C-alpha cells in the first residue's frame, strides 16, 4: 500500500519561500521512494512559488486554517503522516493531527515555536535539539536540499584559481522583500574592481532600481527574473552573494565561495555561526554596510585564493544527503499499519 505524506507549509511576499523550498526538497526524495506527497499550502499568490509545485507534479490543496479543518484534510487525503514547516501555525494543529495516530515531523529553526511533533528537524549549523519524547535530527547532516542542487555538487571541492574576471551571482530569495539586490549591486560597484554579475530581480520595481545602478569600468550587470536555473548559474559562478538563510546550505553543498548578508533578526545566529566556521565571508547587516563590507567584497573579487579557501571549507560542510537521512527516519515511523 502506498504511503501518503502531507506537507503543511506556506509562502508569501513577506514570509518568503524558504520554508516551501526545503519542503519541496524533502518531497522530491519521498517521491523518488514511491511515496505520494500532497501539499497543504497558502502560497500568497506568488507565481514562482506555485510553479515549484506544479512543475514537479506535486498536488497542492488549500491550507486549512483551524485544527478541525487540518484533521479533516488528513482524513480526506488519506494522509499517513504530516510534515509541518511554519513559524506561525498554532500548536493546536499539530496536537490534533497527532491525536489521530499520524506521526508529525516539524521542520524548525532553533525555537520550536510551540510545535509538537514526533520528529524534529533543525538543519541549521551547530543546531541542537533537546527533547525527551521525540526524535531530534539536528545540524547540517540534515540539510534539506533540492535535487537540482544535489545533482550539481562537484565530486571534489572546486578550486577557483583562474585570473578571469570573476563571475558573481547575487540573489535574495523568491521575493526579496527587503529589497537587498540594489544595495548589493551598489556595494559591488563600490569595490572599484571588475566583475560580471548576474543579479536576480524579484519584481519589476527591483529591476528598475538595479538598472539605475551605475557600473564602473570593467563592471557588468545582467539582471534576470527569478529562475529555476539558479543552481546551474551558481555552479558556474566564482562568487555568490546572498542572504543568510536556507539557501546558504545549498551554496555550501555546491562548494561555492559566498558572501552573506543578514537581513532579518532570525538570520543573525546562522550568519554568525557560518562566518565563525569560515564557511562564508560576512558583509554585515543589510542597510548598514561599511567600508569593511566593501573591503571583504574587493578581496573576494580580486584574490582567487581567498575564494578557493572558502569553497573548500564550504564543500566539506554539507554533503547533500540530508533529505535521505530525514526520509529514512520519517518513513520508519510512517505507514497505514502504524495508525
């Protein structure tokens, strides 16, 4: 009998798409194992977010807004287990589902935020989970990465020692709600050195702001819309510039030298830990860049050896098999016979 797993997560202009992306990664692994996956989501009207499900053939159902509705959806869709990845879902939802005998896996970031679960997954660097009555999967060994990233992971740590003009990719999620891209573009130009940069503009307003950034001699920008080809662009880049969030673990898996920015408060801890381990360079807080931020970027653009050192440490940190490990544990606790 086919096992069916539901995934309760959301996306939106302000909440971003990080929760959805890592849940899609887990869904890909489950489907590869013959598991049926059904999303219960409010995607905030974001076309890009919807495409992440439709292009993969992942069924998508409206998100229930109370515990009774969620349990009813579990019954109607014949779910054997539920994955929850949300900062805002009230704890009553997971409690109600567990009472039906269905195991719940909660993807968290440090704080459980009231979620109760049979399995907790915290994929963050140096994470630790302390619980007496549940399984805790913590750390980068459980990073949930999409197939499109994992397939591009090099067999060995890449070495960037060429003297070519460095290729840079800058991106800030599917929405860039805090308008980071134009600020990073201006920071790049402030280095005064040559580069070829591809910058993702999440909407037309951001695109207009990016076009208005005046590049210096030898500095070139290509402005693109959000794309599913981003992993391929990253795999061919010398340097990535991004927010310190769920995408950081994808950059490490690819063995890509990265310069990170922290945009919102819940990114501070991950940012500081990643920089402290030497897995990426730090540019500081969005909106508060300094001469040091410019100097860090200038070094990465001009010194291939600095990029290579970051790339080696990054590649060694994330092996890309996190979804396999999480799926193993989830499926060991899941099945019609277990309810």
